[in-house]
């Protein structure tokens, strides 16, 4: 099983927990398997990319994705969601309304960043709005394994959702609140004054010994988050 995951570009983080760094934008998707259900964290930048993720997970686990958690509303994290038919979709509170209002802006951003216009239009037309809004924290039972979704933002965006997978070690999927492969990107929807506090929430969620999975880049530890928090605080002039 380990070799098969690695052959397809997935990195095993713990028993039943893995992530994949997608091509082009190096965005991370994560998967958590319980006895009865499978949760995917983010879905890629196009319907085609989402289909690849779906097929790989189904091939490796022998069952389909039943739950999807969306880290934030940027195109490279949400535009593949439509291929996960029947999945229960979670997002930070307010994400549903934003996706309803701004689907065309997400399409435009995808095209501006290099997605083919026809692929961007296809994905935007099929954009899935979350069925479940997470305010604070929400536990989800996957069967013999309970994970926690946390409305950790705002920071990188107005709607940042983290995923805690308790275990040995704990694993925290951070979305783009944390970036390892470059300086954290702050677009027009970033709320820099509250970003350092979002990092504090991630640290409280996972603790000092957790593995922290950034939205882009290699897996990091709590010390990396503390350093990035200090850099963000200096950058945005907050404590």
C-alpha cells in the first residue's frame, strides 16, 4: 500500500492519512480514511484535476470520497469539487454565500493564472457550494476515526478552514494560512491584521508535536508556524 501511494505521488503522513502536492501551483490536497467514510481536503483547480484525484483515491482505498472539506475559496483549491458526486461538502461559515456570488470572479482568476478558459468555465459552471457551514469547530465521524474541522480564519482569505486529524502524530491541514514553498500570498481578500491570530488557532489546534500541512510546500512543524506567525505580524504591523 505504501509503495502504491508513493507511486502516484501521494505522501503518507499517518495511518490512513496522506496528501498530494498537485502540479503547476503546488497546491496540496489531503485524504483521511476512516472505517466507513473518506474525507478529502481540497479538490484541485479544474474538473480534470479533480477527476484525477478522485480516481487515485478510489483506486488506492477501494472506495469513494464521502466528505469534502474546502480550505478556502481560491480556484486551485475548490474547482474540482463537482466530480465528487454525493459527497458532503464542508466550508467555513460564509463560504457558501461567497461561492454563489463570486463564481465568475473565481473563473477569471483561474484564467489569469493560466487555466485554459474552457476548463475554467466548465469548473465554474459546476462549482459546488458547501452543504455544511463550520463556525468554531465541528467534529466529523468517519467510522472509528473522528476528525475536527475548524474555522481558523480569517487570514489568507475571509473563509479559512483547517482540518485536525488526531493520532500519533496529530496532523493539521492548514490550507494557505501556512505556506512553505514561498512567502504566504496575500491577495485582495486577505485579512492581514487577523492572520497571525489564525496561526495561533492552528497551533492551539495541533499543539507542539503535530505535523502541519501547508497549502503549498513541504510538511512543517510548530516552530515553522511560530516563525511564519512572527513574519506575518511584522509584515502587517500587528502583534
